[in-house]
């Protein structure tokens, strides 16, 4: 399509996930191309978080297949998946509140050993988020909500991921801050990191994404290029404030 | 507020609280049994001190609550609180005097002895007056200590507490002070009057001096320390090492015995601190590994069983090995558990081990209820390690090893992984941390240190019974970690000295050990939840404001030196 289609980073096939007897995902399938931003939008309880947890190995599908760069990673352990190059920024900015900004970032580089290249990554994170550099020695817990979200994303970048999974980064943030963070996400993406973005804020998400999927109570009912979804009457009615 | 009845007013709430507490202390028998020892010889026994200390404490808490009130009003409040407490005790004494009531059939400790202690042996007239007066003074003292600003208030409170501590530990000072000096300060039981007054005012003077010049001294020390950090650090190490090596000579055999016990708990504490403090896994069955280490030592060296005839040093690695295996064995089934579930399962594990060593079926290999005798003594060259000062050095070596292991792990990558696990299991996985392996490693290293401690314990006792390995040990170790400061290595030492050492020295406290532990733990959680010697990161976490000051630290050299 627009030069981004150089093969699939992530491929989900017929994913079924249960919590006990409750089925949260009903055989969903989707994919992320290399270099793309793909968004998964849906209301509360649609199964967005569940999808991301399954991709990062915290939840097991039965049945279902998760492929990363062509390899089946459905049964790979979570920490191994991080080493493969998928990193998950969980819902609700779960940073280490007792650690400083710097220590949080170092924690993000846990799987890496080369001190010099870790330092380089940290500089890159500061390029994206200059605010973090100003607050290098501040405790994570004392950061503002927006700064915490930046730290959570920065920390994830420290593992040098090929695919970034983001769970509702806009949650609880002022629109202007969401805009700032989403712009940064585009920069990160421009440097070659593919992004799977889960959002309730459909307008914002679709405005930076290449393609989108709409998840409704465990089913993917609508999908397509982000621009088309923005004008899709059903999406407009249900997720874009109806106007 | 004013239209409430006086008897329901806030000051009266504190008064009733004080009254109930002191009556309770009297009825559980603490007052009488503490009175066997004098605090100030001929003036006040430790039992009486307990009452006044309690009243002063309530006065203090009340004073803190009304910080912006006038000093006079606070003094009045303190006085009222003391008055109510004193009155409650007088009523108690009068009640014990009513024959038909027969209070003693319900409260065994409402004895003539108690009456004698409460009335200072002066009979009901003068005794009551005395009791009432001292209670009132204690209440006023506590209240004033809380509200008088700056060094005078806190200085009064601190010098009173330090003086009390010195008085309680009279026996220690006597063992190594020159006889003449000891005679000057201390009577047969506790302080004499001059000794008490001199000690109290000396400490007060010192605290005043420190408040005036302390900051300056700290800064100049900080300057030296920052200019030559290595030298200062080495000096401290050398000084502590020399003191540690000379300690058994200084304190004699009895106190060496106490130190040995404290040391055995320190090794265990350093181990459990890895599991609970570093990795955040609440383990209540920690005694199991201690028992396994001890029993390995017993089974492999005891001639009574006659199964093996290894020496102490040959068995020591086995003790650690078996403890580690048990640690992993326990770790596997509890991998998915956290918090209270984990605590209960590990507790069960501890009991299982205890029941196994107790069982008749395993008697031929484990000795059954009678336990094991003739456990090997360690030998170093030609010396057989057997008396407390000799064991002290062995235990000290064990502490050094445990300390080294714990501090190396803490600063390692594994230590950071444990920290992540403790804070947030999901996020830890998202950082690429293998939870299974780091959990098992935490259990294994914790168990190894406990096994080491148990092996030394067995060799020291020479014989042992299953009864030594109850869940109480797990609770003691956990408590000392909490009191010292979760995750802090120096905290383990401080906690062990406070919770294991002090009760050994204050024998009459032993009976009320659990009660005092409970009170101390509740108090700690309320007023100093980070512990006596907290880990810097925890302190930051619990006192958010201090965290911010770390940012400005570069512009504030005084704060820097405090951190150092
Ligand atoms: N641990 C769990 N146990 C049982 N049910 C769960 C669990 N986690 C999620 N669910 C259920 O699975 C469904 C999908 O939840 P999920 O968290 O994936 O939704 P979501 O789309 O992320 O919602 P939100 O936007 O509110 O975060 C919901 O019905 C939820 O109640
Ligand atoms: Mg969610």
C-alpha cells in the first residue's frame, strides 16, 4: 500500500481466550504490518486488554495462534517474548513508584547487557520525552499522570522493541497531553517501531493509526484503513460521539 | 465540642484509655513481675515505672493531638489523664480489699503483692497520694514533651527514654564497667538516685549540645566523608571490625551467649530478608529450613543414631544443600501464589517439617520427640569450638558470609529483578524477567542462609529437640525484619538486637514477650512503618516529601551529608 507493507510483524489467528467459563475473545484475527500503527478500539470490557495480554504471553488462548515475524510464539513464556522484541505498556501507568525516573528506565533495559547501547537508548528516550530528562532523579510516584505515562512508554522503549503494545495510554489525561503523547508515538513509529495501540479514545487513535479494528464484546466486527473508519457511519455513531 | 459532657470530652477519652491500660497491665501481672527489679533503687521499681511510662505515653499522644494549644492547657490535660489513671489504680486497690467480691478468683494477679507495689509499700493513705501524684506528673511530663517546641520537648522525651533503657540494662553495664564506677551509678537493682539524676541530665545536656552543634559537626563530617569517601569508609570498617572481634572479651560469657543467639537470628533474618524484603514473598514457614539445616547437622554427626560419622565441617555444606533443595521444593507449588495465600501455604510447610521430625515413624533416622544428642562440635585447627565466646566467632563469620551474599545480591541484576517482582508482578514480566527462576532463587538463597544458621545452632546446642522449631521462630524472624526495616541489612541487625537481644537481657519480660512484640509491632506500624533502620528507597516511598528533596539535594550540602 503506502510502502509500509514489508511483511507482517504480528499475526493473530482465530484467538479464543477464556477466564474460567467466561469467553472474553471469540476467535478474533488481525495483523500488524512492519512499520505500521494499528489500533484496536472498543468500549469497556470489549476484550482489548485481554488481547494485549495474550499477545505478550500473560494469557493463553485456547485455541488460537500468535505469530511474531513469522514464528509461532503462542506458547512462548512472557519474559522470552520480551526478548523476541515485543513489549507491553500495561493499562494504568504501572511504573515503579519508589524508583527514580532513571532507575525506572534502567529497569526497562533489564534484558540488555551492553551498558553503552543502554545509555544510547536512554538518550533516545530523552529525545522523545525531554520532560523525563528534567526529572531524572525524581521518584516515579511523584510524577504527574502525563509524565508517568511518558515514563511507562520510555521504559518500554528501553528494551529496544520491534513491536510496542500500548494499553490505553490516553486514559485520564487532558486532551492536549494526549495529543502530545500521540505525536511522540508517531515519532517513535517513524524510527521503525511497529505499534499496536489499544484505545477507547477512537478519534485520537484513528487519527494517528494506519489501520484499525473495532472490537465488540470479543468479536472484531469492523476493520479497515483508519481514514475509512473515521468516516464509517457505524463507527461514528458508536465511538466518535455520533456527530 | 463544648456542649458535650466533660466525661465524654476528648481529654477524658485519653484519661479512660490510660486508666484501662494501667489496670490491664496490673491485672495481667506485668506490674508485679517487673517489680522484682528496681529501676531507681528504693524509689521506683520497674513495675511502677511501667505504669508511669504508659501514662506519660498517653499524655504524649494527647499532647501531640493538641499541638496548637497553650502549654498550660496541655499540662492540664496531662494532669487530668494522669489523675484518671491514678484513680483507676486506686479503685483497683480498693476493690481487691473488698473480701466478698473476691476479685482474685477472677484475676489471679490482683494479689496483695500488687497492692503493695501500687501503694509503694506505704499503706493506703500515703501510698495513694504518692501513686496519684506520680501519675499526674507523668501525664504532665508526657504532654509537655509533646508540645514544647524544639529541643526542650524532644530532648526531655528522648533523655527520659534513653535513661530508662540504660536503667533496664543495668546488668550489662555492670559486667564491663570498673567496679567503682558501677557502684557510683547503680545499686544492687537498677540505678541509685545519684546515678539516675546524673545519667538523665548528662543525656539531656548532650542532646542540647547536639542540637546546637550537631548540624555543624555533621556538615564537617560530611565534608571529610565526601572528600575522602574511601578512607572514611575503611576507617568505619576497621573500627567496627575491632569492636566486633573484641566484644566477647568485653562482655563476658553470659552476654556472649546472648550475642550468639542474636547472631543466629541475624543470619536467619538476612536470609528471610531476601525472600520477604527483596522479593516481597511472604514466607511464614521459614523455620522449616532452619530445622532442616539443624537436623542435617544432627543426623549426620550424632553418634547416638550411628548412621553417619561426619564432622561439623563435612556436614555444613550438606545442611545448606538440603535446605536449598527444600526451598526449591516449597517454591515450585507456590509459584503462582502471592500475599496471604502464600503466607498460609508456607506456614503449613513449616508445620509439616516440624511434625515430620517429631514423628515416631521416622524416629530411627530423625530421633523422634526426644531429639538428638551428641551433635558434633566444630573444630578449628586443634581448638574445639564449644563455649559461647568461641561460638561467637563462628557465628560472626556466618553473619559476614550472609551479609556479603545479601548485599551482593541486592545490588545485582537479580536484586533489581526481585525489586520489580515485589512492586508489580505483571510489569516485571513485561520487562523480560523470568518470574519462575527468580522466585525459586529467592526461596533457595533464603533457605540456604537459614540452613547455615540451623547447622550452627545444632552444633552449638550439641543436642536438640523438635520443640525448638515451632512457628514462633518464623514469627520472631519476620518481626525482627519488620522492626528493623523491611529490605534493610543493618535493619536486620538492629531488629535482632531489639527483639531477640533485649528480651534475653530482661528475663522477667520473657513471659510477656509476645504481648510486648504485639504492642511494639502495632506501635511501629503506626508511627515508624519504615522500621528502625530503613532502607533508603523505602523511606522515600513512605515519606513522599523527602523524595522531592532528593531533587534539590545538589544545592543543599547539608542534606547530602545526612544521606551519606
Ligand atoms: N481476570 C479476569 N477474570 C475474569 N474475567 C475477566 C478477567 N479480566 C477480564 N475479564 C473479563 O473479560 C472481558 C474483557 O476484559 P478486558 O479487560 O479485556 O476489557 P477491555 O476492553 O480492556 O476493557 P477496558 O476498556 O475497560 O479496559 C470483560 O468482560 C472482563 O470482565
Ligand atoms: Mg482494558
